[in-house]
C-alpha cells in the first residue's frame, strides 16, 4: 500500500484491495477527560462480507455495493455511468443543479484553502482521499478524458490521467458518502466553489442512473415514505396511537389537558415535524404543543401519509425522490388551506422544503413556508409565554444545524431565545454560520449498517465532540449536568450515537435535546421541570 | 442476502443480523438472536419486553416508541439496556423479529 500522502486522483483507477488503511493514532486529539482515549482498531468487515461487498476505498462501507457478477456486468455499469455523467452535464436532464455544478467543476483552481475547513479531512489526520477537492478532481478527470473530444490523447499529455473502470466507480460512489455535505468548504473558498454540491451530484448520478444508493435513504427511506407515509414505517394508524399517547403523557407530566389538533382546515400553520419527534423524542413534539396551546397559536398536524413526516432524504441523493416528496407535502398543505407550513426542529427538512423546493414547485404549489425559530422567538422574547430562566440554570450550548444556519442564514432567533432563558448559555468555537457539522449530516445519522457507524463516530463526528468538550471544560465532570441544544432531529440522532460511543453521559453528564424542551422547562405555566435528565 | 442458523433452521438475515421474514420468527429463533445480542438466556422480563414489541408491531406495523415501551412494561430505559445491552431498537427489536429500524429514529 502506498503512503497515504502520496495518493493522487490518478491512483483511483488502479486496482488495489484497499486504497488506504485508516490509522486511529493520527486522528484529531480530544481534550480532557479524553486525552488518553483509546479509539481501538477500525471495525473491519468480515471475510465473508469482503468477498461480496465493495470496500476498496478505505475498508468502510456506507452503501454495501455488491461486487459485479461478471466482467460484462462491470463493463455495462461503466458505460451506464458515462451515460449518466453526460446527463448530469446537460440542461435538459439536470435543470435543477447544472449551473452551480458547472461553476464549481470549471473554476476550482485547487488552491486547497478548503482543506482545513473540512471536519472529516482534519479529524481523520489529513487522510488524502478525504480532501474536499479529491472527489471533484476524480470526476473532472473522468469528464476530461472520457467525454471531451480528444480527451484520451490529451489526458496523459496533460498529466491528469485517470483510468475509468468498475473499481474507480465503486470507490467514487463510496467516497461520495465520506462527506456530510456541511459545505464549510464552499464557505471558505475564495471563489465559492461548492465541493459539497459536487459530492451530492455524484450521489445523484449513481442513484438516478445506476440505482446505486444507500438503502436507509432510498429503499427504506424515500420509497418507504411515499408508500407508507414515513420512512420510519409510521402509518396514519400508528400516528394516531402515538398522538393519543403523547396527549396522555403531557397530562401526566404537566397537568395540562391539551388536544393536539389534527387536519384542522384553515389553521394558520401546518406544523411538520420529523417523524423522529413522534417515535424517539416525543418530548419535542409535546413541547411544541404546550407552547402553542399556551400562546394561543392556531396550528394543526396532518394525518395524511407524508404530511406528518417532514423528512425528505431526496435532498441528499436524488432529485426525483426529492421532488416527489416535496410535491406531496405541498399538495397536503394546499388541501388543508393553511396560511403557512411551519417546519419544526429538523434541519434538512427546512432546506429541502424551502430553498430547494423552490427549484421544483410549479406556481400553484408555491405555498408559504417558514421556519419555527422566528415564531418561537416572537413568543418567548415578546412575552407571549412567561418564562423563569432560573429553572434553566445549568450550562447550555447551542449546536447549529448546517442546513438551518450555514445554508439558510437562520442564526439569531434561536440565540436570542437561549440568551433569555438560559443564564449559563455559552457559544462553541466556532459557531453560527462557521459551525461544525454534528457528523451525522446528509443522512449519515440514520445510516446504521455494517461498519459505517464506527467510521461516523470516530471520524465525522469527532470535531463536534471536541467542540462540545471544549465549551464545557469549566465544568466537565459528571457532577454538573450539561445540555447541548441541538434543534434538529438528525443532529439529535447523531448526538445520541456520538455521546453514547464516547460514554459522555456517564463520564461528563452531557445530555442533548431540542430548543423547545428548554423553553417549556422554563415556562411558569408548567409547574414541574420538563427536562428529564435521562440519556435516551 | 446472508443466512444464519437460528432456532435449528437457516434463516435469511440482513448484514446486521435482522431476520428478513417476520413469519420465520419462533421463540427458538428469538433465543438464538438474543445470543447474538449478548443475552445468554432469555428471562421472564426479556420475554415480557419482546412480546410487547411483537404485539405492537403486529398491530401497527412499527416498533413502539421507546417512551411508550417503558410505560407499558414498567421498565426504566436503563433496565432495558441491562436486559438488552445494545438497547431497545437494535437489541430488543431484533430479538422480537422486527426488521432493522429505519428513518430518523
């Protein structure tokens, strides 16, 4: 195996069992009490899996691509890929993202300014293949050599050669799932090249043309959501059972008798939550219901399939699935005649249903859509609900979901709330639009197969875990309860795994949760503490 | 799709050992699945949990929310982790013969 720093894009097409072996001794160092933390070995695939599944990038598998049955099948897939690549570069077949893709492909000067901004690259100990520019360069070389006239002659001459074969493709597909699409690279680029977008478009090519995608995002994700109503499998009958339980639970916990409105025509807001709030973090769903009830907000949930689950994993990998889900959701909002659709605490749903859906909605479906944070700010800061901040007198920090903050610029409303209700609120470094991803972005938090979670916990979430430890250093011991406010369902899923992996609840008493839970915890109308200091 | 010997027969499982056809589930299959999740022997409380999850799944097509699971069985989450070290979703649901949890849960 070549020394890792010498890998070049041209090596991507060379046959090898595995391009790189990740070395935990090179990973980003963590502050106390983790200065002597032993990461152990990277979890490797079993010999049986290695025989069946492509793992020639770094020994990790996100997709689980089966090895082709014959050389003919491999050749056919290469031809399919080139066909898909041509489509990706034409207006008729890629009207959604062609312009930003071309601007990024054609203008990157490889100055590498973006490298240090990438949490995956830096956490891994500068693993060459994780450089933000690496995948774009592989794709660029393939385009130059295989799609441009005279490309094959010119490639060797120009010194930017690459061999396109099945191995190249299997590695490139996997490599497109070693980036959380956080877009910090695009933010620091002097000319705005968006390697996150290039990565997403590579995923799209593989999904739309070759049917190569991650099961949690596609078969058990968007496809299931369109069939059943939610990627979790939550059908309308299960939804009603959960809502009934949530109402009883609110009564038991707070003494408040609240009816959660369902399918109320003409309400001001159709509230759309990530299904995770129903199943794993019902306190979030309940907190929204309590706040809106006390403040007198006119709102409703939908009980129609897809209308009660705001997720849209199409954002991460496939335009067709993205459009199908967004259109279903918009039609449901139209049917309920609500004034606006309010997105709850879910980052990718914010982005998918607002700026990105703008690219696919016809005029008649262009329903008003908004984020929950400005509304919550109005209710808390203009005293439409009364709060007693002394109830939140413990260290609190805010994690900025990339899609909400960096991508959409919603920065201050959530902070103004926290400054008002949390006396020990403190900011991580960096934060706001310069935040670091939780490490679970672009669908990673729900990708639980094979050895991928091991990679996610050790590498993509590492920078964020370091930030969390850093911000709580003044009270890092388990005698002080601390709260990471993560107003995004996907980020919460990642924090559950990440803090669990590092045993941070036992060692440091670090809990994670949403924003509305903190608000309700401080509300004078709610007599008992709402936050249960119980890691789940 | 790999297969695994569970309860004295070959059963199709996914890459993480979740059985693929719920109809294949028997108590003997469950007992063998439990061994793969670090549970040497299924006790009364293990069965209480697994049976509740199975019943809920058969009625609603989905695993019960963890909060409801705790309330209905009277088990604290911490105790569920003692019963099934890999937790309710990955451990108990697998033993109950449910497919691997999907979506943001």
